[in-house]
């Protein structure tokens, strides 16, 4: 390929955008000696924010729920860089389900890399339940046009792939399932893995770690309830909580919980590293999840995980020998029983750790990027 461009609705050069997904995708692509053009624009500027406020105010006047500006044609026109760079004769990967019309022209080889479709997003994520039906329909219409123009769609999971086929009529031959990688570079991954291996010892006390900004959707309250049951059964457990920007009311009263808030992966990396090294089990019981980047990030550091079987999470798991998949409908006591079967048998837990370590590097971006670039090269 002559040029490769990455289109992201927010700034792909910022490590905080989409939890670092575009940043690390680009970083690993560049490790293949490819030059990457990043395409984004006005989304984080004042003009975009003012227009979004005006749009919401206009909808309120019409007695409709505010929101949905990001799915409009105006928002899309504002969302790519108005620079002198011509995005022609190149392969362009969109990390957003919608693209500006400029990127649907024949001189651009358009690809998508998505964790879920908008149909799935609108149906499962609580924050989109209030979005009006018209805005959803118009967004999905734009999404369909983009998928028709695309040469291929890289889906993060079978979960996303099934929606592309079922809800959008995309030919399965046009879809390649490529789970995203963990958002860390290989040097850091290997460094933490080595320290974790040295930290392995007989366990009579277990440290769980929860990571998630939207702690309600990701099931923090339920995690606390289940660990409380273990404590009542005289298990020694601690919980590290990373992500919620404020100290949640539900966890103020527990001395066995360490709250770190939103840890920046750059400025707070030493604190984050210590949390990873200490972690025995990663836990996240989401009610809705596209793919669960946190799942990949626990796995890449050789951490056994307890996660809910929703969305595309199961597709991110390389080996179920180091993962406990939880059905959302199961009672907390039943889940506590399953955890006791894990933690109460040191040999069993040791085997799970070994499986987790052996599968660790499978979750890095390097494998995902190899599949993506091979597919694009084959179609050029």
C-alpha cells in the first residue's frame, strides 16, 4: 500500500482517546515500518462543542430528548481535519462506525475496524436508551452506506460480525474477525509479566482488581457484593478500584477496598504498574460490553479473570482455562461459590495462573495488526 490513514472521531494521537485504542493501533502499525496519516479534526474544539449545545437546545424546543449530534452529517463534516493533506490513493481504516462522505469516494480504499455496530450500541448501552428513534435511524442509514463502500470490515468479535450480517446484510466474505490488542507496548508488557512471575507465591490472601470508568455499567456494586460473601466465608480478599473519577458512595465504608480513581497511563504509570503486579484476579461484571478492552489488558499481563458473558467478551478470551465467564442472570451467591472453587484450591489456582501466563502475549496488538495489514495488502 502507498499510504495508510486512520480515521478516528476523536484525536487518535492522544493516549486517552478510546482508552488508547487508536494510539496503540497506530504505534504497532508503525512498527511494521509503515507511515500512518491520522485523520481527525474539530471534535474537541470550541466550535464543535457550541454547535452540539445548539443542536441539543433545538431538540429540546421540539420536545425531543437532547443528544445524537455526533451522528449528524454536520458533526461528520467537522470531524475530519481540514488540512492540505489529500486523502486519495490510500487505504483508510475508520475506527468509527460512520465516516464523512469524503471518505466514501472511489479514490480511497475504505476499511472499518469496529468493536460493535450502532444497532448493538443503541440496544445495549443504557446511555443511548433516551436517544430519539429518528436520530438512531438516520445514524444507521449513514452506517449502512459506509459498509457498502468498504472493501472490508475488521470486526472485534463474532458478536459484532453477526450483527453486520444480520442487521446490515453485509456479506460474510467482507468481514474479518480481529480482536483488538491490549493498549500497551511490548516492552512494558514483558516488564510487568516478568515482575508478576517473580511475585508468584502460595496464596492465602487474594487481591482483585476492577478497572472501569463507567463503574455502574461495569458492575462494581455487584463485584463488592460477591466479595463481601467471600469475606463472610472467611476468605481474605482485597479489591483495587481503578477508573471511576469520583469515590463511589457504595464503596466508602469498606476498608478492604483501595480506590485509585482515574489513573493516567502516562503520568500515573508507576502506580498503575504496582496495581497490576499485585493483582491476583481481574474482575468486571458488565451489564453491556462491546468487546471489553479491559479483558485484553488483564490477559496480556497473565492475570486470571472473572468477567460477564455479554457482548463480544467471550471472543476476546484466548483460553477459558484462565477465565471464569459469568452469566448476568446468575445469583451472587452462586458466583461466590464458583470463586470459592477457584480460590479454595491452591493447585487449581496455580494452574490457572500458568495458563494465564502462557496465553499472555496473544493479547498484544502485534497479532491484530499482522492480520489487518495482511488483509489490506491482499486487497490492494
